[in-house]
C-alpha cells in the first residue's frame, strides 16, 4: 500500500515532549499508515487512492519485487516510477519498518515513487525487500519526445508575403519569417524520469513554400528581409516570381502555405539521437498585373 507523507505542525500537542514519539492509526478505516512525530512536527501517512495492497495492475509493494504500477501499460513516462535507497543505518530490530522480519533477513529501503518521473509530486515510504530491487529504467528516446511535446513548436511566423500587400506579376517576391523560440528556434527543453534526464534542442532546418499558383519553393533558412534599396532584384535566399494573377483564385487571392521542418537533437541517459517535427502556417495574397498609365 503506497502512502503519502504530509508534514503538519504539532507545537501545541508536542510542546512538552523531549523525545520523538511514534503513534499508529491502524484502527483508522481510511489508512493503514501512522503518525510519526518529532518535537515540533508530525508526518502523517495517508493512503493514496487506487494504490492499495491489491493493485489491479503492476507489481511491487511488500512482496519484494520492487516494481511499479501502471495505469495503461503504454508510455513508460505515464506510469509510476520508483527508485530505492538502502536505509543507512538500518532500522533497529523490532521496528515496524521490518514488517515482521529480523535484521539480516533482507533489508529496509527508502522508496520514492512519482507518476511520470521524480521531478513532481512524489510518495515516500520505508519498505522491506527480500532482495535488492531492480531500479526502474526509462527509454531516453521516449523522454526526448516528451521534452519536444513541452516546447509548443508552431508553424512559421510569416513576415512576407503579407496579406495586406498586393503583388505584381513578374516582380520578385521576397519571402521571410520572423524568428522566435516557438516559430523558428532554437528551443530547448528537458524531461526526466527514473533518474534519467534528457535535453532536446529544436530548430527549423528548412521551410517549403507552396505559393498558391502551383509553384513550390524550398528555402534552407528564414529568408532575407527586403529593403527598399534592393530594388527589383531577386531575393538572395528565398523568393518567387508570379507569372499569373490571382484573379481566378478563390476570393481573388492565392493561399501561400509555409511548411517548416523542425530538426531536434537530443542527448541524455548515455544516448543521443535526432527527431523531426512538421508545422505549417498560411497567408492569403493578392497578385495583379502591372498597370501602365498613359
């Protein structure tokens, strides 16, 4: 049965005590733990719902397996992860931590468990185990994906072409994007579980532009912002020339879609690797013909 330790003050109750006192709540129908008090505080062991001795899934507890329960048997970062530390010194003979056993018959460990890892709320208790436990292991690649999922990676923040602009057939269009942590990178995040920490860094490696007229332009970088002094020249990094107007397109506008490829490098747990994520954004642009004034 897993229990949560909750510290409460006990100044009034224990103000006259000079030695630690241990009392137990075995008759309490809501918990089989106890209250461990020092001079100024108490630690109350409270049952965690669904984690009793008759667990529906998983293994562990007081049977010496040292395993961990799971709610769905899927993502290992979504299950109860436990680590063990040998109690040093071991409790004296007769301590309830021995659970009816004698010193030398197995050993007592401090067990720390948490859902999805040990970087959030945890449950701590003393357990007797017949044999040294096998520590929970987590696939670093799974943690890498968990780190990526926490980044909130978005599609390109399109700066040009603009929805408010009007572009001209035959005139170069310069395409570029604003660069931010969630829209271009770099973006770094970490995830931990079972004593393993993985750090991932994501950055856009390329952007593919579908221009709405059937043309596709692949750009290796964010593009180059246009300056008035550049005149009518092509963009040096990412550009396009329309050969037809958007008059026949829906709403008299081309839908320009920018699709970014995020490349994520990760390392941790003695391993490293690379992941890829795809995101996209779009903008509607109007393209007309050059008007000649006579």
